[in-house]
C-alpha cells in the first residue's frame, strides 16, 4: 500500500503504543526511511511522561494528547505543515 501511495502521502499519524515490537515513533521513522521524500509525523498519546515526550520531540515529531479534539488536531496539522515547509 505504501509503494502505491507514496507520492500522495502528506503526513503520518500514529499512536505511540502499537501492538508488536515497534512503537509509533519507530514506525514513523521506518516509514520515513522507506519514502523518497520527507513526510512529517504526528504521535497521538495519552502518555504525559516527560521522558516519553522528550523521546517524541527528539525524533522531530509533533505530539497530540488523547482524547483528540478536532480543533486541536487541525491546529497541530497546520503547525506541522508550516514547520515542514521551512
């Protein structure tokens, strides 16, 4: 699916906690490495641990806390796209 849609992919949004061996940060990093162009990422999480938030920030990803409200999601999407343009 990624190979067929890579050119139209604008953003990757993932929960921090995923089933399996990867977390959301690792999954986004793996997808970004596979893509030929940089695609920004956002992590959704209910985790407020300073260590976890620092981990997300150091990966260069935006974070939004659950429960997600539509206006908060719109704001973080706008911020992420503005950052990515610069």
